[in-house]
């Protein structure tokens, strides 16, 4: 029987060739607040987010209310929930702020105008942008959109954001510094559609500033 060369394995190779339906291989969850056309606030969980310097890049579905809002009003708050908030995040997962609900979403999503109440979360005034912060989130990044790029044959946008102001709960900051304490702070991680916190630290990078500052020395 003929065997595809890509399916052959050596004795020491235990990897399988697979085709996962999704590739959320351990990414942080963020709650993005944006401003609706009527001035109210939309709140949406996003599981495609990464940071580089003072910029954060988001991946958004092109038919999402968040994408529509940011196209018209490029201000937002990127709120990072801690693991204990996973149930609030999950309550938001089947909701959309788009009314009417886009045809492609109707089998899974339903419209909700007050997502803060639906999630059991509280809005908190921002200082540099119009959308609200999420009071329960220990880390909140006020930001503006600098670029939106369509991708995936029009299925999503890559959104580049410049962070203007960072709000951090005092208990996650290394005292007397500007640093988040990685021994205290853990983001909520979305791992193949399951929620996780970070495991205990196994080491730190050579450029770590918090290690030199004595973070985690309790």
C-alpha cells in the first residue's frame, strides 16, 4: 500500500499531522469596550490579541459590532480579566451587540444591548477615551486604533492599537515601580476553547526587570 511521505514517522517522532478546527493554542482573553453609534458602550470578549511595545494587535470578525464601532469611532479599552472572571467572559460569548444579528451569526448568537449587565460586570469611566473600562479587570489599557487591515477573504480585521494609558490594580504592581508583578498577576488564557490561568513560574527571561526588582519575593 502506498503511503504519503508526510504520514511516515521515524521511531523517535511522536508527532501527528492534524487539522484542528481552531488554533487558540493558549492566547489571552481581552474584553474590548467600544462606543456604539448611539453613545452606549459595547463589550466583547476577544481571544486573538498580542502586544508589541506600547501597541496591541487584535483579531476581529468583520461582521462584529466591535469592528463596526472601531471603523467609525477608533477609541477602545482593552481590559484583561483574571482567571476567576471566566464565567463573566463566557456569559458574553454567545452575545452580539449587532442589531439585527448578521445572518452568518444567527444560529449561534443573540442580540444583547446591555452586555455589562448580562456579564455581571461594572463600567468604570476611562480618562483618555470615551468607552468605559471594566471595573473588575485588574489591567485596563486605554487605546486608539491606528490601522485596520482586512484579511481572510474579508472574514476578519487585524486591528492595530496604540496604548495611551495603563490602569493596573495596585495589588499586581511591584511596590515602588512601574512593573506588573508576574508572581501575582495571571491573565485569563483561552486554550482550545477552554479557560485557564497561568501555571507556576518555571523561570524568567534574561531581560526581566521584575526579577531584578525583587518581584515575587514574599
